[in-house]
C-alpha cells in the first residue's frame, strides 16, 4: 500500500457527530491515512469551515444530532462550500432520508452506522479522489478564465490607440464642415481645408486604422473557431506573422518604407496566433513611435531566425530592431517587470510590454530587451519550442 499523503497541503476530513466516543473512534481509526478533524455538531462544523474551509476536502456528518441535524448541515455546506465532498452517516436509513441527502445535500455516499472501517475507508478515498479531480478542473478553468481576461485586456489595450485616432480624424473632418446656407444646393456638403488633400488624407488614415482594428478582431475570431474540439490545429510560421503585420499594420504614409523583414531561418511558432500577432504589433508600434521626429532616417528591421545549437529556450526568435533614441538604463532595468514608459506625455501606459512578457511566459518563451541611448533598441522574442526550420 502507498504511504498516506499527510502533507501540509493534503485536504482534511471533517467528521461531525454529537457523540464524543464516535468522534474519538473515527479519528483513531482513519488518522493513519487521512488528516482528520472533528466537530460535535453542525454549528461547530460551520464555524470550522468559516475559518478554514480551504483545508477540507471531505465532510462526513451524522444525521441524528440535536439542534441542527445532518441534513441541514449538508444543505449549508452544499450552498457555501461546494468544493467539499459530502458523506452522510446514519443509522436511520429511511427512504425519505436517503432521497433528501441526495437531492438536497448532494452527498456522494450514505454510510450506515455503526460505520464499517473498510467500507468507510474506501468511501473516504473515493471522496478525496473526487475532490482532487474537481480541484484540478477548477484550477484549469480558473487558468482559462485568467488567460481570457489577459487576452481581452491585451486586445483592448491594442485597440484603444487606433480607435481613439479614428475618432480624432473623424471629429476633425466633422469640425471642418461648413453649415449650408439658404442657397446651398441639396445633397452637397462643403468643408474647409488648411491645405489641399487634408481631409481626404485624414479619412484615409482613419480607414487604415479601422482596417487594422478589424484585422485584430478577425484574428481573435479565428482563434475562437480554432478552439472548437473538431477544429484542425493551425500551423503558424514566424515569417507569416511578419508578413501579416506588414500587410495589416496601420503605417503612416512614410513609415512602411522604413520597415524591412529579414527572414534568416523560418520556424513554426508555438502558441496562439492572435496573442503573438498582438505582441508583434505592440513592439512595432512602440518602435515606430520612438523613432518619430528624430533627425536621421528611421529604420526598423523584423528579423526571424533560429539556431538549433543555441541554449534551450533561445533556439528560435523574432527580433524587432530600430535605430531610435534608445531607452535610458534606469527605465530599461524595469521595463519587463513593471509598467514604465518613456511616452507618458503622449498617453503611453507602459502596459504593452508587460502584456507581451506575460504572453511569452505563457508559452515558455521570454523577452530580451537591449538598448543603447542614441543608437536604438532591440527587442527579441525567444521561443522554447522550435518547429521544422527552413
């Protein structure tokens, strides 16, 4: 027989009975394999659960007890502590008691008193196994919910800037509208411009950002479709992610010319395309914003490479290199650990790179940021898994 699991994080069994000898026997009989706590009644049991419910995985309660019987306790535990697996011990196994125990208290088993040692031990093992299975399912579901919240927060963060820009462009165009006079021909709107093509350019820029937002949403919709059980898993290559960014990112008129792909060695990417696409878009946006207004011509390189001989976790990468102003050392030291930004005056929150870091950690990857003030910045996404390189 395997050694009993009595570690600190092993769930306990709470036995409830108003008879002291019954409680003493239960603790002695099963304490060799299970961590056992006892209570002399329903109120005491609920007090224990209110203080330490996280310690308990199983409740075994007698049915006939003064003041509050076992059925009332089972209903209360089912309502407030659903993670606790419930067993009823009774010498009064009438049909209505059994039905109520199942329907109201949601018990796993009904044990007949006097308790049989072997049958009770088997029931406790079954209950604890069910508790651990359900605890694992809860942890998985909580992880999925946390990942969904993270993904939605990342998406909202990335959509916020282009949508605000679209709103600004549209508002600017609307503000140039000239109210029609009494002699104005119907169906014709008139606008003023500071220079020829100003309004048409604003509308085109607004359209590019709207298309970018649409591409982000479409990517997440596709990921939702891929999550269905019968969906075929999509293979993502690093080069295709770079190509998608070059096609869909809302570059300003002169920005696209300064961005160049450098695919040295392609590889299959792990993880979800939507989040990795957001990561790459965020890094590109940060680099372009950093280079705006500098004296020298901006240059941004999206490098894809792999090296099977490199240390594990650094064998494949996507690198975003710019020749911008660089990042001060005091900011660089905090960049992937806390939300710091060099663009606070223009609305930067510093959360973008934090989101990127979390996405990479979720797929066992990492982010490395290197920067020299006055020369530029290089942000490398390192991937743990390396697919077939080519």
